[in-house]
C-alpha cells in the first residue's frame, strides 16, 4: 500500500486553515499576495511559536541550570522538556543523545572537530555524495586536509540520484565515516538512506545523516534508521533560528572529546585539572539559546498535531502538480528528476539567469531561491551556474503553484 493510500492527506481546505496560522503569509509584496516558496531555505513560523518566544521573555526569562529561584527553575524544566520532546519526535533511544547546537552546520562541524579529529587517521577515507550541501562537504574536506585523509565522492546520475553501484565500489574497509544528506536541498532527491546505513554498518562504518531537509517533511525514526549521527535545524522545522540538533548514539558521544570549553560542560574544575560532564552537557558550553530551544518544542508539537506522514503526502502532491505544470513550458529545464523526491523543484529557463528569474518573480509577490544553494558541485555536475528553486510546505496550495507558473511565463516572454 502506498503512503498516499494509507495516510489521510491534507486537503485544500485544511491547507488554507493551516496557512492562517502563519501571520507573515497574510501580507502583500509589491502589491501582490505573498506566495512563499522558499521553504527549503527557511520555513515561516506559526503564531504559537511566535507567542511562545514572546511569553518566555515577558514572563519566564531565567538562565537554565544556574539558579534556585523560580524563573530559573521553570526555564530549566522547559529547556529539559524540549530535549525530551525532540528525542520523542525523532524516536531517539534517550534524551541524552540529543545535543542542542546553533544549526545543522554547527552540528556537522562538531562531529568533524571531535569524532573526526580523534578517530580519522592519515590514509583513511571519508565518503560523501556529490549532491551534498557545503555544510556536509567542507568540514570533511578540511578534516581530510588536516589529517592527510582522503575524501571520496559518490557521483550522481543525470536524474540527480546517487550512483549506488559507485557507492558499493567506494565503500571499502578504508572508509571510516559515511556522511550523506537524507534529502538534497538543491535537487530534492531522497536518498536510499536505510540501504546506505545497512551497507556501511556491515563494515562497521559509522554514518552521519544530514537531515536538514528531511526532518520537517517526513517521519524520522532514528532507532529504525540506525544511523550514528543525525542533524537538523529548527528554523527549517517551523521553529526559531539559532538552534540545531545533533543526535549521536551514546557510544560515540561518550568517547568524543568536547567541542567547546566553558561553563555548564564541566563536572569539576581546578587549576590542575578539569573533569568534563557527561553527554549531552559535555557538548553544550555556555548559556544556550533558551527561548529558541523551548519554542522548538512548540514547533514540534504543532507539526506532530498535523502529522508528518500527512505533510509528506500533501507536499508530494504539490510537487507532482508543479512538475507537470512546469513541463508544459518548453523553455523550462528541470534540474533533478529523481524517482523519489521531496517538495523541491529546481529549474532553469532558456535565456534567463536564475537571479533574473528570482527578481522578476519577486515583483509578482513570489518568493523563491535563486543561486547555487550552497551546492556548487551540483551546479557544475549539471553544467549550470545556478538554478531557480521553488520549495513547498503544507501551507502552500495549488493556487500558489498556478501563480508561480504564470510568473514563469512572464519571464519567458521577457527573455525569449
């Protein structure tokens, strides 16, 4: 049974109701109703998340874990409850496996700077794919330069899918870490992550999964996936900016050195010796983004009430509709045509630079992304300097896509 058959999808009326939860979407841009289609970059925030942040600063502000007074104790309880909420959301084995960072980028850098520096040796291989975001490429590239290790890259096909035959060839006992995106931010490709993890684990190779583009759009069960590290950013999950998640299996977190040093990540300090705290505190030096972490729990509750499976089905329907409509325009070239995609549609137009496309669409009230999407090797693979990218959310509608297609036709008429 397919997902669409087993899940009660969001219908157009519900999508409109959900859209009303997002105050930013009520505005006009250049005199046109805002059509927000840059959700892969960041999602808008529902009123409940905005209210949670405001309420914290208005009534609850107190530093966590450092006070015996009421405000501090309440903040600490809510902060710890958010960690538990995220662990449940991802089905982690324990809240102690959830580390709060500033975002996916910092989460990946944390693993590279701790696990990587300790365990990657000269001549070792790190395996990534050719579709990675720079945040899941540059840290490993720089680590390999530092350690005299080798960065191996799994090529992608013309459809934008990982070449799994090449993956099998490159996955040798010299590989000491596999780091791969769950969903490509530039192409929308959903990688066969379970297969990748199973094959790597057969050789006792740990796997880091960049989940920045998957956690907001599909159910993620970390115990079922069995990956060793998983990352995502709150701001792509309808939560605040400045907060990210690093999940790590406890067996790895216990043997990884600290990432930063300071308050809260210590057990005891003297001038002669410092004893570090156990995970997750060991990796959370200093005062965290308290209000943002607490508001992340509100965003998780909001999404969970809708249902990630329902969201995934609805966004896939939007993608299918948008793909069909765009393919009716002869001047459109779609970049990324994998058989299994999330709600991301990247394209180019004959005669028009993607930045011109983005600028003209903005005049029509339509917000898309134009550029290399922090994935320059992907652009090089497809022989383009950049793409225009529309990315979808459950608060988007077919009418939004109709507006996009109409605006794209305006661009075509201007440049051809």
